[in-house]
């Protein structure tokens, strides 16, 4: 007859297996398991991945090219997509033709739908040629119509599709945050590592320099340096110049984080052992000290990206950042400086929604990473 204590409880077995799994897991596995429990961070991760996919394949997804103009359709409102025809029957998505008329009360141009002409939306339609990813020549676009143009976000004052320009603009606005953070990341790690590891006079000089840079208001500094850029520079040169300007102050906070961590770790036993083994100071910093708090560095980087995106948007909105024919969300929002334009053409604020969504998602992602950065807290 079996002893009652010998009878195994399945629930207890599962708990023991779970504990053993946690004890044997690496730090990155623990971070991922904890990060997955943060629902807002997971949603933000998928939304940001979707936005960056839109930016990468903007030429394919956009129905038109960047500078395609539709004469007579300046400041046209977003096209209304219908799935029920005038007879009340459910049908495939379609749009009606827009006709330009003059409002006799305000004498402004308005657009009304012509119910006699409708155009069905189609997938993988042929249109203007482009080079996908700058490599493959093709003329296939994700969607379009068989005749009349479709304006998902309306058009601007020159009759250009705002949806197309928003997608193209995302490539600059989203990438400038990553490139700027990469520069800040390298500066912060190198300068902060030298400051925290060497200490003494070197640390004092670096910290006072950081204090001076932080004391300068960021926006006026960015505006001053951006205003000094020649307006005849090509787009690529201006892009990297704006990126460097945004990175000038961004590295200071990260440098202080790295310095603080190195000050607390440089006298640990594994550092002394590496020094006795003949490792160089640079190798000790890069191969032993920095990897010990990589998760905290990732959190700092993620939370700094929204500031870069907002900085570029602000400068471009004020006319001091990217210049036409370059397109970014800030450049597109430049037409909204006039309150009359916003009142009569509110769809021109749509790029602002993308800016707010991106910043919000990066903040949610940073919160999730910050909570998961110390997986042993459970």
C-alpha cells in the first residue's frame, strides 16, 4: 500500500519544473519572459515593427510616387471608401469620382462625389515605376484604382497624395531616431566608460564638460546649429548634419549612466582578475564591464529615441531641419502653421498622428524594457 506522502501532486511538479527552468535560464531569457508579460510593451513592439515595415516598403505600399501631382485636385479631402453601392448592395470597396466646385458662400474650392462614376479598389496594380529597396525595378503598387486616383489622406496644396508622402516621410523621421541614437550610444559608452573607469582628473574634466552641455537649452542649441547649415546642401548631407546636431547633447545622460555603473563595478573581483591576467584597460571595459549592464543601456537607448524623433520633427516644422524636396513628418506638418489651413484642411494634421503614435509606442516599449531589465526582481 502506497504512502500518502509518496503520491505526487501534479501542481507541485509543475511548480518545481518552472522553478528549475528559471534557475537554469540565462539573463536574456529571463528578460524576455518578463517582457512578454507587459502587454502594452508587446503591443508597442508590434506597432513599431509595423511602422518600420511601412517605411521600408513605402514605395510598394504607396499608390503613387513622391512627386506625383494631380492638377485640379489641390487640397482635396481624403477619399471615402464605400462597400455599399447606391442600390444598397454589398460590393467590393470602391470610391466615387471627386468633382471640384466653388462654394458660393465662402468662395472656397470644395470637392463633391459624383455618384455616376465609381472606381473599384484593386490589389497589386501597375502604376509609376520605382526601385524597390533601391535595387529591384518594378511598377507594381499594393493597391490602386482602375481610373480615378485615390487619396487616403487627401492631398496637399500642390495636389500631391498625402498618404504617399506620409509613408515616404516615415523613412526619414523613423530612421533619424535610430541613427542619432547610435551616435549618442557610441559617444556615451566611450566617454562615460573612460570617465568612470579612469576617474581622477579625467573624470572631473569630462563631468564638468557634461554639466556645461546639459546646461545649454537643447531646442535653442539645435535651432542655432540647424540655421547655420547651408540651404543648398543635398538631402543626404543635410540628413546626417541634422542627425549629428540632435546627437550632440543626447549622449550626456547615457555617459553618466555608464560612468555610475563603472564606478560601482571597477573594483569587483572579476575586474581585478582580468587585470591580473594581463587584459588591457580597453578590453576590461568593453568585454567585462559593459556587458554586465547591457540591459540598462538598452532601456536608456529606447527611451531616448522619441526625443530624437521629436527633435527632427520640431526643426523641420520650423523650417530649420530637412528641406524640400526632402520629406519627413516635420516637413509635411509645415503646412499646418497657418490656423486657417488647419480649419479648412484638417487632414493635413494626419502626420502629427503618426508622430504621436510613434513616440507613445517607444515610451511603452521603454517602460516594458525597464521593468524587465532586472529579471531577478521576481
